[in-house]
C-alpha cells in the first residue's frame, strides 16, 4: 500500500478560507475567539457523517482519528500520536504561498493511551490570548466521546470557556468546491450513472422479462455488492475508494420518500418503482433518485411529467446570487400555478447541499434557508410526490403511488447549473416500460413473453393475449381506440388554432428573384469593336450578353436568359433567345421565379438572322458571330447555373462552432467505420472519436468530418439484430455542407457479416468453415454490440445530455416504401426511421399533425400512409405498399403515440390540398379542419351489412381473392367505392358465435388465430419474392413497389 501523502498546498489554501471568513464575517462567526475540532477513534464512532470528519477530510484528505485541533488567532495547535505527527510534519514549514493569512502550526505528540493532558495548559493559554479568549466554536451535533474528549471538555469548562455551535458557518465556507474537489464529484457522478444503467436498470428489466420476484432489501444488497465490480462502474479506476453513501432505498409499496428509511423485505410490485442511492469517491458524495413506471396509467404519467418539469425548473433557478429560500418559494409558486392539486403532495424541501457530508442540514433547499448560492456549490435537487392516487388502480398497491426524482448538480459562474447525473435516464419515455399484454395494441419498450409452463406473470398478472377473466361486456380494444382517436381529433384543431394565434405558423413570403444589374454605370460598359459594330457580344466577365436593338447595344444579364437555340435554314443562320418573364414555366410546371415588378413590360424572345455567304474580302461569314455567341452563352449559362445551385445548397446551412479536441487522448473511439453519404466513390474506413463538444470522423487518408453535439437533433444506435450492419446515425438540427452538398443525416457503420456470398467458391466435404464462420460472426456481433453500446454511454456522459441515443423497436416495425424500395420502418421513442438503406428515412413524431391511410380496401393487399406535419408549408411524406394485414398494428402504434389517424379509399392530391390550406390556414381550421378526412360511417354501414349477408353463404376462394385484389390494385377508377364496407361488427358477431358453438376457450382461439396469421404472412411473402411486382406508374394503384435486388 502506498504511503499517504499530505497535500500541503490544498491544506493552506482551504485553511486560508476559514481564517478569511473568520476575520471578515460580521455575523455570529466573528464572535468566536477560538475553534476546536476533534475526531474520536473509529471504533467509538456511531455516525457515518459528522462535521468533524468532513473538516478532517477537507483539510488533510484523510481521517486523523483521536486527534485534537485548536485554531487560535495567532497560532494553530494539533495534538496527535507520533505517527500522525510525522505525517503532519510538513505543515510546520508554513504555507508555500507567502501571502496566505494562516498562522504558524505547533504539533504535540501524545503517547498511546495518554489523552495528552500535559499539553492542555499551553493550549489553554493560547486560547485565552486569542481575541477575547472566552468563546470556543465547536460542532455541537457531533457526538465526540472518549477519554481524550472527556478530559478536554472537563478542563475547558474548569478554565471558564463557553462554547458556541459554528456548524452553519463552516458549512457555508466548505460548500463551494475547488476544481480538485469538482473532479472527484464528476468522476463519482459518472460511476453512479454507470451503476444505475449497467446494474439497477438491467436488474429491473431482467426481473420483468423473467417474471421473477425479488425483494426490495435483496435488490438493495445487490447494489451494495455491485460497486466492487469493475463491470458495473468502469469509469472509476480504483474501486477500493468507492463506497455507498447509504444503503440503497427501493420502494414499490408503502412509499416513504425519506433518506432515513430502509428497504423492506417485501417483493417488488411492478407498477411504480422508486429508488434512491448514492456513492462516494474519495469521500465526496453524489446521489440520484429515479422512478420506473411499469405499464403506466394516465395518472402515473401526469404526476411524473409534473415532477420532471418541476425538477428542471428548480435546476434552472439554481444560479449564483440567488437565495436558497427564493428558489424554494419559486418552485412552490410554479407548482401552485401549474397544478395546484399536487401542492399538498410535494416534499417539504427540494434537496440539500452535498459533498463530504451526504446531506448538509445547514444548506437545505427549504423556506428557512437564507444562505446565498455560490459558484462551485454541489446540490442534490430532489422532488418527491407522495400519497398520490391512481384512478385506474384495482388493488391497494395499484391505487397508491409516489414519484421520486433527484439529481446531483454543480453551480456554474454564469451558465445554468450542470447536472452531473443527467446520463441516468429520467425522461418520461425513457423510464416507461409497457408490458406487451396485447402486442398489437400498445407501444412496448420491453416485450414480455410467456415462458413455457408459466401460467402467471409478475405479481400474478396474466400475460396472455386474451385474458381468461375478460367479459363480453368489457369495452373492446377497438372501442377504446376509437374513443381515444375522437379525443385526439377534437384536440387537433384547437392546438392548430393556438399555434396560428401565437404566430408559430407564419407562412413565409415568396422569395423575390434577385435583382441583377449588368453594369452599375456607363463607365463599365465595354468598348470592344463588336459592340460598336452592333454585333452580338458576350461579356463573360460581367456575365452579360449585349444585343443590338433598334441600332443600339442593349445589355441583358445571363440570369434573365431562359434558353438559347440556333438553326441553319438555307443561306441563313438563326439565333433565338428566350427570356424569363412572369408566367414562363420550367420543367415541372413551376414558375421560373418571382419578380419584384410583374406588371412591367418584359421581352419574351428575340431572334437574330445572319447570312452564311462569305463576301469577297471577308475572312469569315457574318453568321460566325451568331455561332460563336451561341457557344459562349451556353458556357456562361452552365457556369451561372452551377454557381446558383451551390448558393441554393448553402441556404439554411448554419456554420458550426469549432470542435474542441480532448487533450488527454483518452476520448471514446470506434475504429474501422464507414460513413454515409460516402466521402468518395470508393469506400474508405476511418475512426469516430467523441471530444469535448462534438464528434470527429477521420479517414485513413486524413479526411475529417466534424459533428457537434449541439447540432444533433436525434441520435440512433441500431444493433445488428436482423441486420448485416451495426450503425450510429445522427439526424441534425441544421444542415451542414458535406462534399459540396447540404445534408441533415450522417451515418457511421460497419459490417458484421458478409453482405455477399461467392456461390462459385469450392468447399471440401471435410471443411468445417461454415460452423466456424457462423461462430465467428456471432462473436463479432456480440463484440461490436458491446463496443458500440459502451461508446454511446460514454458519449451521453461527455455531452451532458445533448446527445441521447435512441434504439429502434424492431418488434413494432412494419414494411413500406418511403423512397424506391421496400424497407422495414422501425419506430423509436421519438421517431419513425429506416436507417439500413440509403437514403435514410427519419420522421419526428412530435412534428406530425395526423396520419392518413389511403387505398384502405380489404380486397387490396397494400395501403398507403401519408404523414401530414404541423408545419403546413412542409410537403406531406408518403409511404406506400404497406401490407393490409398490418393495418391494425400500425393503428395501435399510432394511437399509443397519441397521433390521430384517418383513412379513406382514394388517393388524394396533397399538393393542391396543402396549397389551399396554406393560403388561409385560419379559415381552414374554422371550417372544420381535417374533419373532411373522417369516414362517413352511416352511409357505409348499410352497404356493409348488405354485402355481408350476400357473402355469408359463399365459399372463400383464396386464388379468386388474389386475382380480384391485383385487378383492383391496377385500376384507377374508384367510382364503385360504395361497395366498400366496414366488416367489424359482423366479424365480431361471427367470431363470437363460432366460439360458442365450438366450445373453444380464449387460449385456443388465440393460438389458432396466431397460427393462421403466420401461415398467411409466409404465403404472401413467398408470393412477393417469387413474382417481382412493379411499382404503379400512377397514384391509386395497389401494387407493391419493386424491390431492390
């Protein structure tokens, strides 16, 4: 073991703060004449935290047990054992800083078993000479007992000294942390976040997935043991310096949100799980409090959101110069204004200062703490909501719940406070775990599967798709979904009107065509011979064409020339020049530009003719001027259009800040990654590094691409499950210039297997390459997944919450054609994405107004999906060729994301619809808004019933149905839409009657339905692969898009 060393510089620097406050303080601290600090033997100690212990750790870096320290105005006295005196010997040399206002130090050696009474008289004399020599400052709450202290207190009383508590003053002096202390807090916080993510979260998820009962106390003990495992705290090198601040508190029943409670021995109820635990590194404490919601109800989410918003509000209020009591009052006022019904449930304080003491009672975030917040202070901000009621709960555990959130923050000088524990997930969508009791009806983060032979799930709740205790009178899932969708439909117009009234939907004015001037003044006009001879002259320097009109040279800037053409007819050559003007159209039917004065007179075209006959004495024919002008105008047009294209690409591009490199060279790094879009035609690999404020990708040839954290809107990590690549994808807030192109998506990936197989390769019959390659691929997948996951966790810690990686939910995916090929669209907690194919497909769910399903007819195999955005000026996004059997699956997912959807049987012209809406959005909302997309149930209801009665006795013919479906998909006439019916009510009745006649229970019906669905999906997939389908040339067809081979 290394010999302990005393940090002499830190000792005198911190002791200088004590003497400085002692001399300058005008409050009660100035009335103190001397200060006594003692620390009893470790064996005699009961309390884990004390002010005396904190002062020892702060000054010396170690606990000097059975040591007496007396601070006087002119000298400092320390009584300790011989070994400790040797350790403190360097202090007698004085401060290395000559300006330090610290008096000299005298060391006294006491023998083992001797309380040191022989040195007391000299020290008492010095105390009497210090200031008035009467009042001794002590830590009244410290329970210092033992032979030395009893003798000291007895003799000090006999000398006539009186005592006064100085705990509050010393707390305020020690609260601001220097850079060395903050480095310990940062490392401790990183280790705490690792412990939460790598152990606590994973243990809860394992218990849910395996339906395993686990006691609160047992999980608390497991957390205590996990801090000694490098696997769970990789960010701290020396785990022997890590310890728990207190036994971890786990609660899921009988909630008491206090740090004095202990975890009981009851099993965890998988509903609302509150936990708080902290670790200390080199004596410095950090703490978090988190709440995990399993299958959260509306009451749970409302309470969690208000607690989350309140904590974020308090953190923003923690600024230097603010009174702590003012922060508390502001938080109560905010809660009273936002949700007054929660005021009685909120905790009595909002946290406390932390450091060498876990909880400093002198600096509580409460109404009576008048101390000022200072730079470098470290606080635990805690928000607790107790005694909450869940209206949807059935059992006692489900009816009562609580929310507990807390983070460790540090106060900055100017910027907002920094949360060191932000990487430990706490956003509502990150801590919500929805059990997949009905897979097609809810968004899941953890899909729970029934284990063989397991009848009941966690806490005895059934995990079957069809519940055994479900009654026919219960509201069906479809009815609940319709009710929820109706609520969303009512809110859409209200929210849109609110956005318009707030000015968030301002329609941008059309961009005017830039006014171009050929020559600013007459002095710039060219004087070449061609101009004087009234010939066509092309001025490439000023990008101008000078044309002779009515005997005068007239300049025309190249930007107003639309096209130029030449032709030879007989003895003459013709040059025709067309100009841009209001009403002129380009490819695609759009106007070539907006003009500042469209009412002015414009030249539409000019035609020049010249002879091809060369007269005697002429070197060239007159028509050569036209041919030469035609060539030069074409070249100048190409150059001008290229420059304009580059300028358009740069529109909306924001210059990123400068990347700050990590000087320590220990930044997280991933090697052998490829980039998309590629830097060159030939694929090259490079390494991705995470620095202080952004990423840097460097290829083997030295090319560099920088992406800053504050420009990342969405970050995705896609594991190689079901894919041949593993990737990191960044969707940017503002476009960046990349290879002279404007991009908002950039991706880094590597292959985990062979994308192609050489079928002509010769294999020997005794080779075991196939087994070895499969095993090697599995190992590579696991290795890469671990490396990428570790990289993302480190980035989340370094970026302090700016980058939060999201992983797609593959179980919720569905096929579709967003671009040209069929891909699998995967939902995430915030987006709908496809990242495996390029170009990628990324849609932010928060930006969606509603989703409309087109071509929804049950005799067609596929339907289309249109995403309409809250920004009406943005073009709707179309995804085609989604299998019809996944319609309910997609509806359930959208409903769980609180996104309203509508459906229809025809394809709509969205360009014209959105153009009409943008012209007057308020009038559109007032006229009913998106209500025109809602189906008319009454008109179709009768048709549906008639269709069902006619088809009841007909035998189902699969091949006929497929032929009908293909014919319908190729048809563009939907005049027979009246024959389309809604079969939900008839199907429900038939399913119910068949179940009663056959006598089958819900489980058997579920198994049969699942088997039939799998078989049908496999047959359709086989047909689609064996028979290539063409993408329909026009909208309205139902054919599948052509797959990329």
